[in-house]
């Protein structure tokens, strides 16, 4: 059995992460060798022949396992920095941070147990932290702690689909494309900083692809990168 390769796609909304994954499955991989977690969880249930209740049960188990078997990680990364009297928001973030890691851990376990060669995610750990940071829920120091201490929950490869905010806004079909493009401009720097922190604090391999190019060209480059 070949080693499982865990690939996370990362980029602005409208960069084409979901489209890229679907095209990758159509042209180069198939659902017997690649497990894709994207916008449709129902498709995952069908691929794995499981139901929602079983999935949620396994997720609860993974959540508890992280709390029990990664106590140092939980204390350093999640609990200690948030222990403030009467801070309900901090407590909620503690719960949600562990949940993010539990989801990724479960996805990896399911892919490995079912002998998949590839695990594809277009909404993985980095995308979650970027969304949390741009909404002002955490600061940069907190973000670096999460990335540095949670490296076991990241993929083997991070594929950065780089696209201009203007193109991303157009693809999102926003009512006010100009306003959305301005917002994405302000958040794009955070995305770049996350990648810098990742490369500084982990051994994850990062591939930057120009998402303005045809998907087919980028797929060929990706396959050469991960094979």
C-alpha cells in the first residue's frame, strides 16, 4: 500500500479551490484513489459507505482523543493562552480550535483506513485559521502559536492557488464586485503571512500556482510536484 499523501488547497474565496479539486478528480485521479473533502459531505458519505450519524460519532471520538492524547499540545496551543476570567469568547474559541483539528484528524484517519492514496481538502486547517484571523477572532501572535504547535494536523502539501482580488470577486459573482475586491485586497496580505509562518514553523511543502492560468496547466504542474 502506498503512503497516503495529504493535500490542502489554500487561497482567497474565488481562487478556484473547489473547481480545481473537481477537475483534478476528473482528469488525473479517481474516487478509488483520492478522497475529496469539499463542499458536499454527502458525496463523502457515499464514497466511504457511511452515514451522517456514524461520521459525527467518529468526529466526537477524534475530539476526545485529541484532548486525552495530545495534552501538551492542547495546553500550549489552545487552553493556556485563553485562560482569562469570565472570557466566554475565549472558551468558545478553545472548543472550536480543537474541533478544527479533530475534523482534519478524522479525515486523515478515514482516508488511511480505506486505503486511499490521496486526501484532498479545499477547506482545511489553514483556510479555517485564515477565516478566523480575517474576522478578527485571533491576532497574529495567536495564529503563529496555532501553526507552530499544531503542525501534526497539516497536510504533506499545501497548494496555494494565487489569484488577484479582482478575479476572485468576479468569480464569486458578488453584487458589488468592486467592494468585495477591496475587502479581499485587505485580507490577501494575511493569507501571505500565514504561508510565511507555515514555511517557518513546519516542514510542509508549499506549491504556488497561478490560478489565473487554465486549470489544466496547473494540474500538470501539481502532479509533477506530488508524485
